[in-house]
């Protein structure tokens, strides 16, 4: 991921530009059955007034690339596409994502897990609150995010996240790569399977 590391200053600049201009809109919405967003430290039953704020500015959603993101953040896209195992492919894997993950101050995401171990999830922290106030917990192990230091993990293991800062947001470049234990033929077979499902109307 050398090219990605080298591009981090440009990636930060591109994120700040789109965040300030509002040229990319949040495209994440909480769905039934997903992990609850809530205010860090809250003991109340989560409801609308208690909900935290987690936003996605997506380049890839369910394997589909977003041309508007590519136009606004060309260096970010160039760095992502330089990664050999970057997961999007002609098969448009429905479990493949890449986005700026913005966790607003005082937000926590309860324990949850991803739908497959065919991927590894990569967190590249680009803006982190002072004093290790933003943390990721994976299988019971707590890890503070550190700017520029990628965290790579199998998100089919239970994990949670929180930003305890009262004033600073936490921003990651989050994306998926193929699990290294999958062979090329296995990857191609998975893509073909999902392509076939889409052609039959089983997937949107």
C-alpha cells in the first residue's frame, strides 16, 4: 500500500475540499437490523434524539463505482485503484465498498459484524481526534486509530467503534480488499455467481 500511504496528504486535502463544498452527499442510511448509532456514553435506549452521526461519501457501493466521487477526488481514486487486491471488479461484488467514513463527535456504533470473510476491510485514518479519543474494538481488543496507520481486519469478526471527542470528527478512508486466501479462480467464480444473480433479477 505504498502508493496509498504516499497519497495521504492529497487524500486529506480532497476530503476537506468536498466536505467544505458539500459536493458529495452522505449516502448511508441506517437500515433495520443494522448496528445502532448512539451518543457515546449514553445509557438511554437509542432513539432519534439519541442517534449519533455516521456519514459515508462513497466511491464504491456494492461493487459499483461512483463517477461523481472520481471526478471530485481523483488522487484518492488513483491510490485505491493502485492496490492489487482492491475488491471491485467486473463482477460488481455486492460486499465491496470504498468510502470516506465520517464519525461525528460523541458517536458510537454498537458491536456488529460484516456478512462475509471473502474480504478484508481496511481503515486508513486520515483525521483523528486528539488524545486517542476515537477507537475501534475488534473481538474484544481495543485499538486507537492513528493518522496514516492502516488497520486491516476481517470484519466478519464482531467489532465496534466510537468517537468520544466532544468536538472533533474522525475520518477514515475505508475500503475492501479480497481475502488473500482466496485464489484467483475462486474470486472469478464468486463474481460470476453474483453477475448471474443480477441478470436473473435476484439482486438489484
